[in-house]
C-alpha cells in the first residue's frame, strides 16, 4: 500500500507474520526491521546501491545488510520481469527513480511490502532466502507495489481507489507480458471481486477500512470504469490510456492529489465523464452490481474450478483488449 502498513493481501496470505520473527540481527544486536520510512531511506545512504536500468529510468536497489544466502541473480531477474510488466502497462516505467529495499528473511516466500511516496518513490519488500525461481515467477506483490508508484498519493478516505487500482492493474500487467494467463487472471477476478461487495449496513466506499472493500471493492470500481470508458468512447478510449495520462500528469506517488482531481484527469484523457460519475457513486452510495451478469457480458464463464473465455459475448472485444499489449 502507499501510505503506511503492509499490503493486506500478503498479510492474509500468511506471509506477513514472518516479517518480524524472521529478521536477522545487525551489528548492534538490534533487529533491523526497516519498518519506519526513516530506516528505509537511511539504507540508501549507508549501504551499497545498484542501479538497474528500466524503461524510462532506473531502480536503485539495496539488498539490506548484504543478505548472505539470497540469490542475487534471481532477485534481479524478478525485479526486471516485474518492471517490464508495469512498463508495458504504463508505456514506460512509472517514475524515473524508484528506490527498492529488499530485506531477506528465513523462508521460501516472496512478498510483504510497503511503498511510500513522500520524498520520492520508495518500496521495502521482504524475500525469503530459500525462495526459488518458481516463487519469484508467481509473485504478484512487487508488481502491485510498482503500480502504486504510478499514481498520485490520495487522502486516507480514498485509499480504496489506490488499493483497488493496484489490485486491478497488477494481474493485467503480468498478463500483458505473459507472466499470467488471461483465463487465470479472470478466474482470480471472479473469485476475488465478490469479497468487495458491501455488507448489510455499508454504504459508500470513502473511509472504509475493511480489507475486502479496500482491495476488491476498489478493483470492482476500476473494472466498471474500464467498461464505462469502452462504452462511452465506442471502444476508442481505454482505462490504460487514462491511467497513463494520470501518471504523466502527476509524475507518480511523490505528490498528493484529491480523488476528484485524479478522476477528472482520468476523464480528460479519453474525453469522458464516466470516471467522475462512477467515483461519486462509489464514494458515497452503496453499489452492488449483478456480478454474474457483469462477467457474463465479458464472456467469462465458470467451468470446473476454472473459467472459459467466450469470444461471442457482448464485451469479449473489450476483455481481449485488456490483456493485449
Ligand atoms: Zn497496495
């Protein structure tokens, strides 16, 4: 996430609990947890920095405290593959300078990360020293964090817009570069989005702290925006174009915008009004669309634990365009 605290999809997956217990001891005997932004920034002043060239800039990589046992070649390949996914979605890497602190800990997992914007994009991500190539290939967390750096920071009330955007865009970015099959991407969406629907008493999204609402409710918003832009522009505009425009106009997450400015900028990219209209609904009103009908229109049909993609569905062209570079 972009302000403070770990991404909760990772915590819920069970890897977050390892973060503190697994930290190694530094020379002082105090575990360098790199939880606070000041500690993370200090690592870039005091420890060796590698510059990894990405499309439109570079990633400054610090592997915290040297991390003996961590396979650096695997780590660098994973960073490059994640950066290529995000660069493909946004047309280039979202910021010219991204500071990335990799903190090793015992275990086989990859992930559990926090991204900050103030003072420039910086991410801390934890990686198990026993993580193998398959674990790196399956990771989604680094791509999720790289999507966060693309958009301006927002006030706390609109955190659902940020988490929803990263949740929605991350699998698409991986699909664009062949790291995730489109059918699997849509299966995950069909599984996940119902977790974002409002409970009995819930109304608008603004200010919500419920993880399902923040991540999957926010992702549903961006899927509906995707469909609305497609319809309003007869297929000529796209959410991808809108988000590229927001990225270029803002310069990424080092600035804070109002959500109203973000949606107005997104609308301006395609000459639409639907982003602002949908935002106003989601922010203040209860929105619970018929998800079965929605995915049916996209041509995503459940089949034996997976999904089948139907190219005759009304929005099949949109669905295919989402995962086409
Ligand atoms: Zn996040």
